[in-house]
């Protein structure tokens, strides 16, 4: 019988690439902290963030609609699209 192996990941959030006040365990392997730091850096550096509003919506809206569907006993619901303007 094989024993289950535990995968241990480093605390990526505890890295010099983040300002000291932002080095906190925030869940999802520290991704929230990196996304926040990237957004703040984009504002300070007057540039577009790597994950822009359109990508953010594409990642978030399906989960919100999925939750709404679950609250309605799995009713199929339309997931709106937020495409970049041409």
C-alpha cells in the first residue's frame, strides 16, 4: 500500500519581492497579496496592471453566477461577458 505524500510549498508571500507590511498569509498560497501588490504598483507606476479589469471579471463573474445558480437549486444561468472594447 502506498503512503500518501504531503506536498509542502514554501510561503511565497514571505518574500523580499513584497513590502514587509504585505508579507502575510492571506490564503491561496499568498496570491491575494501578490495581486494587491501588483495593482498598487501599477497605480504608483502609472501603468496598466498585469491582470486588468477584463481578466479580473472573467475570473470572478463565473463564480458569482455559479453561486447564484446553486442558491436556485442549480438553475442554468447566463454568465455575462465583459469583453475589451475593440
